[in-house]
C-alpha cells in the first residue's frame, strides 16, 4: 500500500470527526464565556474573581489542547518509530472521536485499565489504525446500538489492543476479504473499504498484526498486536 493511500484515508476519517471536535470545543468555550460574564459581575469580590479566572484559564487551555491534538493526528507525515505511552494515546484519540463513535446508540467503553509501559511505533499511525478498528466496530452496530469496548494488555511478546463490538459478525467466507482495499459491505458514503486495510498496513510496518475473530455472544473482536521492541 502506498503512503498516499494512508494519508488519503487519514484526511477522510479526520474530516469526518470535525463535528466531534467542534462539539468538544463548544463545551469548553461555554465555560470560558460563562465565567467571563461571572467575572464581570463579581468584579468587586476578589475571591470570586480569582476562582472564575482560574476556570477560564483551565477551559482555554483545554480548548487549545483539543485543537493541538487533533491537528497533530490529522496532519500527513513521514512515519517514524518512537517510544510512547499507550495510556496517553487512547484517551487522546477518544476525546475527538467519541462524538462520531457514539452515534446510533453506540456506547464507547474505554479500557478499564491500561498497563504502564512503552510501546515503540509511529504514534500517529498506530492511533489511526486504532481509530479504524473503532469506527469499523461502531459502523457494524449501526441500527442496533450496543457497547463498543476496548481492552489493552501487554506481556513478554508485546502489546495487544482489542476492540470488541456487538454487531452481526463477519459473514462466513469473508474473514480475510475484509482486509482487501476497497471491499465493503456497507453503503454509507463514509465506508470506503479502506479502514481495515490501512490498519493492517500500518501495524505491519511496526512489525505487528491486525486480526478479526468472532466474539462469544455475537459480534467481532479486532485486535492489534505489536511487539515490545520496535522492528529494526
């Protein structure tokens, strides 16, 4: 797969999430505006002014962080191996993706616990691969809703990041076909048939694998597995 295909998918997916970012920014902006008014009204009360000023500063910093994180992940780049903490990456991408992921009565359940430790890969590419699995799972539950859950584990062999959905599962005989570029069983304009192929390609560049298997009780489990040490 050529890098330009990866970046085309990245821009398509992040373009889709713009509304989610706007939603998050609007939440914090309402704090900025609300407490700005309060500061004006309470100008004669030093304690209230100090408290309101602190809340304005915190909300403003949060707005800046959301926009900065989104821009960093959306920007095309040349891949580079780097050490990072999965425990920091996951909440970062969920912050601006949860609005879109949560449509159609889908409830995103973050991992209960993310082990401490360092993962070696391209941080933004692994984030994109994880987003691809999350959106694939959420779309599988469109029309029925349910929980889209995540798990993270690490052992001597490497990291495992799992996304489990409650969709209809993969039709018999299509287990590997879903990783072919352009293949999709859905009709939405957002479904380009590139999410799973891009995820497998990017994780493969880090020396890892992406697999999908049936889930007990219905649905699928998609797993990213990356070795502890970066591929040299």
